[in-house]
C-alpha cells in the first residue's frame, strides 16, 4: 500500500467509492472479528422479534469498514487521531454498503499535519451511518507521523442546570473492567478478514516490523472489541446470556456487579445512543490486556423528546493497557428515557 503525503491532499477531494456486500457470512465474520455475541447481530429470528428488519452489523463493524476505507486512500503511514460515528439505519444481509467520503479540512494541529474527513455508508434505504475522521499524515517537510506517547482524558463543562442526582456522579471514575481476552494476532486477523482490510500494520509482516511502530499494531477503532466480555457472558440479559436457552447461566460464573457500569438517572428504564466520539493514544499491540472505566461528564435537565421525557447523558469511557497507559477514549452520549422521572 502506498501512502499519501499531507502536501498532496486537497480540501474537497473525494475518496474512491467502496461498495461492500453484506451477506450472512459478513455477519458471521463480524461476530468473529468483534467478539460481539449480542443476538441481534447473528440471530435473524431474535432480531426480527424485537422489531428489526433482520440481523444487522454492529457499531464496531461500521467503525472497521470506515477505517479500512480511509486507510485504503491514505495508506498505512497515516495515523487516526479521532473518529466519530452516528448510526442512522441498519446494514443487513442482502444490502450493499456504499461508502463515500471527502476531505473537509487540512490543517496543522497538535504539532502535526492533519486532515479531517466526512464519511457516509448508505444502502438501498438511504444513509445507514455517518462518520468523521481526523488523521495525522506524513509530510515531505516534517517527516513521518510520530506515534502518540501519552494522552489526557477529555473534560467537559457540565450543563448549568445539571440535575442534583447527576452532580454526585461527576468526577467518579468507575472501577476498571477487564476485557475477556488479551489482544492477539488471531483476533486481529479476524478483524481484517471481516472488512477485507489489507493494512500491513495489522499483521505480522515485514512492513510492520520495519515500520516506525516496530511491529504490528491493532486497528485503533477496535477499542470496544478489546473490552468485550467472554462469549459466555455476552447477551441481552447478563443472567441469561443465551437468548435461545434462557435457563443457562453465564459461564464461567461471574459477579454481575464487577466494574464498568454507567449510572442510570432515577426512574429511567431505557437507553438509545445519540453519538460517539473516540480519540486514540498509545498504540495497542498483541499481548496487551485492555481495561475500561466509565465516568459521567454531563447530564441535561429533563427534556421532552419524541420518545417521551428523558435525560441526555454523556459518559466518558477510558481505555487503559496493562501498563496503565491510556490507549483511547470514547465520549458516548445517550438518551435515558422510559419509566417515570423522579426529578425534573
């Protein structure tokens, strides 16, 4: 794969369109690649029973497909610094995902040359997802991109009318929750297989060993994958993770209260994602063990929405490696609704 230089990129430049068929095998590979055993991603009957068109690809698959689309264009010598994802519709077997994108900004930021991109994925129904990406690029004058050595956790000014119950959550980082499995080469290969990503940094290749990273690295947008629970713990209901055999308990047995939870506003029962923004730090490598914490940064006062009264809550997920280095963050905004609010 050839790599672009920052000087050769123009604002308004369009990326080559990618058309990617979504098949049953795609969904199987997505389970392998992301370790996401939630039944609506692999069980069509279950997915339809809860109102979906069919089983559908998950968040991590779409992040991976957008990531592959970007690096197909810029090459492996650029590094992701930030990505955002908004899911609007579902990609199901029989669809063809059409990925498009363009350069929206070219700038120097954080002491390095960067480019910002606007991306979209559409099917026969319409736009299924939109994404943004900020990448650091090599330049002829400045040389290669330097890997991030450390990063700070994002901060946010809370809403001036933040509810009293949410004030107690501010500054309270949850205990670390460890991913079910260590980062490994097999998982990286499955990730690449699911979206046909040829980036040579994601494999044990001569290119990776001779690169500025001095070895293979994990796709940065795979943060959530590395903190997925073990297969026998993953499901809609923790106490009955196999939707087709609800009498079966999680295996191996685990305390459901262990670390990583996001607090729920009192009286609320349901959640729907509104937006996600990730930043990336120290590269993740095979052999790493990834941990995640959650912290509420903001909560709106009670709002009236089309789903009824609810609160817009922004949580910060921080991902650490076994050396306690921050490898990435995810600002996750959720609408918390349903039930009966106890505070206005």
